[in-house]
C-alpha cells in the first residue's frame, strides 16, 4: 500500500472488522461524570478510574454537589489514581467554575471546556464527541503511536497527528475510530509488543519493513 489514502482505507476497514462496536471504556452517566472520568484517566488506567468513580459519584454526581466536597474528601476517593493530589484540586475547582460561570452545566464548546481546571484539548475532545456528538478526534498516546507506525502522520506532535487523521477520515467516523485505534493499540499494536513490524495492520501495510519503527512520544 503505497499511498496514505490506501492505508487509511484498509485500516478503517480492518478496524471495523475487528471492532464493529466499541463501548466507551470509562463508566459514566452524563456529560459531567464523563468529564470527571476522563480527567482522572490521565496517567491512570481506565480500569482504575472505573474502580474509584463509584465512591466519588455516590458522594457527588453533579457540579453543585462536587463543589461542596473538600479537596481532602475528593482525594480520599481518588487517591489510588496517578496525580491524585492535583486531580482532586482540579475537580474541586472545575465544579466551582461550572456552577459559578456555566450555570452548573458542562459547556459544549472547546474554549469553555478547555478553560476548566485540569481540562486539556484531549479531554475536551472526548467530552465533545461522546457527550454531545459534536465532531472531535481525541488523540491519546496510543493513537499518536499507531498513526506514526502506519505512516498516517509524521508524528511531530499530537496536534499534527489530530490534523492529519482528520484529513484522512470523515467527521462521522471520528467517534468510533478513536475508540477502535485505542483498543487495537492496547490489544495488538502495543508500545512494547509491536515495533511496527509484528501486528497484522503493520505487516499488511508495510510487508517489507524490517527494522523497528521509532516513534515520537506524545
């Protein structure tokens, strides 16, 4: 497969074949609980997040309730997550800002979402597409790695990777695609388990690749 478009088409078809349905791995009930879960998932596994959020949401499943908790109370619920101290402070500040500036509602635009404590572009993208079905393509470390291995981007940074993938796939595919690539990256094209020469997609797209592919980190 010589062209980027050919590879992108094959990869999309292969991912659809492997993962016709891909559930969101973070347990949530609405935009606010999704936002908190995604914030917690930084430097932490989805499995760990799903273990800690039930206790947190039992105490506070709305911005109004969350802002009433102390940072210490929030930290007690999430202490087994990575970066728990800063996340607890951000969750408290985020809840306060939602109540004070957004009428207690999670905003549906990127600038507002990214103005919230602890919310970067990737987190905002996940909330936009999964909570509000507004086209977005969240790029995490798995997607950044695989897009480079598959030569769909030069991998200069995650911003470039996101832009390059958006040119190759239509907006209606982004929601499913980002979950498919993440799942494939965890199951088949892992950071250590595949070096660009071992998984089925890498071997099919680059049958003559002999040397390990070095990728830029996110």
